């Protein structure tokens, strides 16, 4: 059993499984996420796997990643498909929505606990930098800094340290 599982956990094992489970006429729908978290060799292997698979089967691929990233560019340059559609959440309207959300939340949470303008500006800038399209990350950061159920505020020095660490992709 362990040997079978370890064989399936390789790109070759996945390829063999897909070839046995589908015919050439059937479409295979794949969602690929997290390639950017792989090291260069691993991401190259995955991109080559997808490219080879798409030459032998009809594959509908949805890949998520940061727009303009090296891995996404490499993925799209190696996969020859006439129907590539790029959708990004990193557009101006999303940015404006998050910016408005941050401003409203900071204003709402500082009504009863005034915060000096420099601290507000710093908090806003750091939240906008770290948001990367993730409302949940922003909401959790604001709650950590300006909790609703207490009169305590996090100190200004903390605004640039642990609370504003790089967002963890898997959590938001």
C-alpha cells in the first residue's frame, strides 16, 4: 500500500493515473496553486509535466499566482494554448475597495480611542502594502492592532513589526 501511494505521489505516477482514467477525447480539468512556493527545480518539473500532459490530453488549466511573476510567465510561455485567459484580482478597483475598507475600519475603530495622524498614516500604508488582495488578512491585522473589545491600542512601534509580517497565502 505504501509503495502504491509513493508511486502515485510523483509526477510520473499522476501522469499514468490520468492517462488510465481518461481517454484522449475527454477533458481534464486541473487547478494549480502554489507553484510560486516551490523551488526552481520543482516548479520547472511541474511546468514540464503540465506541458507534456497538454500535448497528449485536452487539459483545462486554472493556475493562480501573482500577476507578472517569473513562474506565471514561465508557465504561460511553456504551455501552448490558444485559449489563455488571464484574470487578476490585483486590479485598480480591488485595490480601491481594500483601501476604502481600511480607511473605514481605522476611522470606525479610532472614534472612541483617538490615534495620532502619523500612526494612522503608518498603519494605513502598512495594511495597503501587505493586503495583496486579501480582505481577511487586513481584517485580522486591524483586529490585532485596534481590537474592538478593549481600550488598549498596540504601540506605534508594533505597527511595523510582527503584525505586518508577510501575509501567509494559505490562511487567507
